[in-house]
C-alpha cells in the first residue's frame, strides 16, 4: 500500500504542529490555538479536504484549536482512550491506523510525558508529541507522567530505522527535525540504557509549573477554546461601560501618559510576558494600542498563555478618537530615548551632507556618533542621554515625575512555562 505524504511544519513559538497532505486530503497534528485561521487559509488555498485532526495528548502549556476546527470541518478528532475530552474524540491506541488520501500512520501508545500520549509512525517519519524532543524529552512530573514509561517508550523509538525523521510537538532551541540515528547518539536521554539511572535523573528534576496550566488543561478537556474576537469602538465602549470588561493598553508608557482611555491598565507589549500573572484569572480584557496592530500581537500572546476572555479593539485608540469618546490627555515631554534618536539622527544627516557639499572631514561627525551608539549598546551607558538629562526641561520633567510618587512594582521573570525537561533549561518548560 502506497504511503506517501508531504509534511508542513507550522510553528507557534516553541510549539510545533503539522499539516500532512496526500491526494487532496490533509491530517492536522497538534493544532495550536493561535494558528486556527492559518490552518483554514492553508486548507482553502491548497484545495484540501481535512480528513482528521490529532491531539497527541492533552496539552498543558497551550490551548489546542482542535475544538474550533472540529466544529467547522466534518472530520474526526483522534486521541488516546485515556484522554479526557468532551469533544467525543475517536479513540485510537497501539496498532490502529489513521488514513488520509494515500497516506496512513500507525498509532503507538507513547506514555511518559502523560499517560494519554500517543505517537504516529509512517512514511519514514515519527510524530513524537511531547515524548521525544530534539536532544531532550518531555517532562514526566504532571498529568500522570512516568519516568519508567518514558524510558520504555524511548526504547521502542530506538527500534525504528535510523533514518526515520523525528518531528516533535515542541522545540525550544530552533530545531525543526531530527532522525532516530541523531537522537540515539546525541540525546542524553536516548543514550541512557540504565532504567534506574534514567528514572533517578528524571525524578531529580525540580521544574516550575507551566503558567496557567490548570486553566489550559480545563479548556482543552472541555473543548471550550475560543479564537480572538475583534470589536469595534462602539462594542468596546459598550463592554467597558457594562463593567464586565477591562481595557489593557499595550502601548509604551510615554504614549500612554500622553493620551489614554480611563479606566485602563498599561502593560507595554515588550513587558507583557513578565506580567502575565497579573492578567490571569476570570478577568475579561479588551486589548488596545494606537491602531490595533500591537493589540493583536498582545492578544495572541495572552491566548497562547491560556487566557480565553480576550478581544481586540479593532482600531484601538484611533477608532475611539474618531467616535469622539472621552480620553485623558497630558503634555508629556519627549522621552530621553526619542531625544537621543532625534539628536543622533540629525548629527549623522548634517555631518553627511556637510561631507558631501563642504569637506570630507565632516565624516568625522557621523563616525563619532556611530561609535558612540555602539558604545552605548555594548555598555548600556549613553553619554548623549546623560548630557540631555542635564538640560533644564528634562530636569523639570524628572522633578515632576518624582513629586508624583513613582511606581514601586517589581516585574518578576517570565512565568509562561513550557513543556521541556532539558537539563540546562531553568524556565520550567515541558522538556527534561
């Protein structure tokens, strides 16, 4: 029987999903919540029929989009009989076959990371879920994981042909695929042949619990996943006025200080990851920025972290202003960072023009500025910024801020948590 299919790997951060294609039919493995629209577009553009969806296990670090897609496409969701799911999945276990087009994959029971983990083997490939990763393995300390089961599962993988391509559901180091031969020689957990030593090593790991893990598991089991909703300014105001929703503004602090909607919470996009715990729980968030682009990116991050009560203000502040809704405005001095960029850019432009039209010796000016910026980047100490801070208007601005009693909060490290138990990994991921 012919068993040919193409494999397209789709990344959502460290999470990897796969669209397999054969004779006009597709099989989707481990779909991620933030990629539902991407899968739809891919299936539509390629003219494919979705023959099935597979969740290799109940994910604890991200929400699956299986529930959303299953409601749209007349195809089965395949999961282990041990998986708890209200979606009515088609149960598959060792020896079963999943078919699509002229392709087919054999199901292997692959406990270790969780007790409901399965792997898919066929066409010279193995889709390992969170059990075997590239250079690592899945953690075994939650959802009925077991180091002993993990060891036995890895022993089975070693029996596959050396050229079998390994496709994991996660990777934290930028890898895309591997082979059984590579893993048998380079993965320390595959190299280990002493079961007792393997178990002792796994049990010695003290790993942080993935952020929002209980909520994510609950959503995946209930099949209650939601996509990001985009709302108009009128809808946003209506929700804010109801008191059930709160506004999250992800612009820079200087932008927020200059003009803002109240009440609202300002968490800049580049600090969002470190402040996820503040936003978790039963709160409902309308995410806003200036035009909607940063808000959409922020909502994707929140959704990936397992938060479901999220929508994006489509035109954000711009849409709010067009409707004439109330805002608070303050005269905010240009930030030191912007002042440095402005002054540095001006000096480079003026120096270059003078070098062209007056004397080449003026090239010293842009060269000096360039060296200064490199020095500032390497040392995190900017002499130009220090000089600008001494100007009267900057001094006055700083004094006003100090009089206002500045913030006393300390941002913690990222608590997003992943699924790796890599021996060098300290972020509490899902890899050993």
